[in-house]
C-alpha cells in the first residue's frame, strides 16, 4: 500500500476551449483574462459531420496529471505531482510472509523483567484472592455469575465459562471452594451484592490507534514464549514441570495462551516450545495490530498434579477467545478476560500446583514498530520455598511482525 505525501504545486493554466455557436458551428476563444485585444472574425460555418460540429465535440479526459487532483485512476507511481511521492515504511517489513519469524537475535533490553524476590506463595495468593472477592473485582463477578444459574443479557464470557465449568466439574468445584473461603459466600448471593458486568454503551471504547513514527501504518505483531529456562529448580525431588497461562490484552482484543507442561527440568536445563505451542498474541496465524499499549500477564506454575488442570485452563482460554464480541478489531474492550483467568489460576494454585511466577508487563505502543523487525526479551522470577529450595526461572519472549506499508 502506498501513501501520498502532500506537495504544494502552483500551476498557471491557459485553457483553449471549444464553444458551440447557435447555428451548430464551433469557434475557438481564448479564456477570459480580463484584458481586451484585437478581435478576430469568426470563420466560415463548419460543414456537417466535421470534427468541430458540437455533436462530435471530444469530452476532456477525466484524469489530467498536473490538475492538482489525485483522481481515482491515478496514484503516486503514475502522477507524483498530483498524488505525492510514493512512500514506504522503511522501519518495518512487509506483511507478506510475516506469520513465521526468521532468526531473532536482537535483544530489546527495555522490555526485560529482571529477577526479583520471592513471588506470591499460597498465603499471599489467599490474601490476593480475598482482596479481589471483597472488592468485587470484575473477574470475580464474572466467575460467580458463571457458577450461578443463567440470566438474561449476560456478558458473553459468562455462558462460555459456565459451559467449561460443566465439562470440568472437579476443577469448577475447586474454584468455587476457594472463592467461598475467600469470602464470596454463595454465587447467587454474590451476584446480588456485586452485579456481573454486562455489555452496554457505557462500556469503555478503545482509543483511536496510535500513529506509528515515520508515517508508518500501525505495527502488527505476533508474540510467543520461545522457551523456559530453569536456572535453579524449585522441586528437588521430582524436578520442575512447568506450564504457563499468559494473558495478552490490548485495544484490539484479548488472548489467553496456556502452554503445554514441560518435561522434568533440572537446574540449568531449558524447554523449547514449538511455534504453535508458544504464541501468546496473534494465535489465529497472522500478526495483529494492538492499536496502543499492551498488557501481558504471565502466570507460571510448577505442576504437582498431572490431572486435567492444564486442559481446563486451555478450555477457559478458548472460551474467552470465542466470547470476544469483536475479535481482532478496533472496538469494544473487554477488561475482564485477563482478570477472570488470573482469579481461576490463583484458585487452582492454592489447592493443587505451586504458583511461582506472576508478572504483569506493559508493552508501550512506541516500541511496537521496532518489535516488528524481530526482538527478544527475558522475564525472570526467583525466590525461596525453604532453606534448600531457592528457585530461579526465566521466560524468553520473542516478537516479530509487519506494517501494511512495510518494505517488501
């Protein structure tokens, strides 16, 4: 796609017009310039059928290069005077073939999340869950509604979650039990105290897309977790088996990805994900424009139970994608998708798996054009589970993409 750059052009045009006389003949006149000059006598009447007869007067061309109008059949490659010079976005690649990344070697240090102190263990998770329940956070209200009976005019995520809960009764019972312990009470009673969110004209609408620098179209991205590195394992006996639930939210939509559980990882080992297993943004196969800042929430757990929890979270992720009223488009923002996923993950972690890594990261819009060329960054967390259980994990994240006007 070409863009047009405005060029001021000053043209002085003298037009010679052909006018028809009352008797059907034609005569040439100079356009009125406001000056007087010598008059010339009209020529002899034109013969019937001659080119100057009005019936055969030629119509002017619809498009004339240099008339200061970029007509529909003109573009920058045909008439730069009218349409402007052709511009390409030199800061980003073309979207043709952009679904698959090349070799990514550029380290975008601005996005690194360095290792910090111990992350939330079950006691902290319980406090966090209690605060979310007592405060009536939207994620809790969505879950409570899904655990209750259907009502009219529900948020589209509610029936989608309700259907998942019906297919996974054991996991749904854990979520209900942990929310009740956190102070929810019955789901029906909680809905009375905190009505569930509904789609309405009062919901926030996404802000207009942020213009990319250099006159480029908005950056389109795909992002993935490429690998998990265990610098120090948390489970000294069974080694670390890790899975992550990663939520990506932006003005154009929200996506949830649950990675497969890794093999047993010892200290110093890593697990590399296949492309389809690790994509957290652009899961439908093509780069997607965030249209503003992105919020990415990483939740990774050390699996002590090889049951259906990963499958359960994956079903919730798929339900959330289906429930998005306008997926992949500029329109409604659904702020509850990531919140609900985090609440459910916390509830499961309290009862079954060790919830070790929790990070929320903002990816600014101003970095996204640079990211289209392929970049990687690290998200690290570590801490101690006891005198002999110091742990340290690292996620290597990668992003790549394009713009519609990127260079071929």
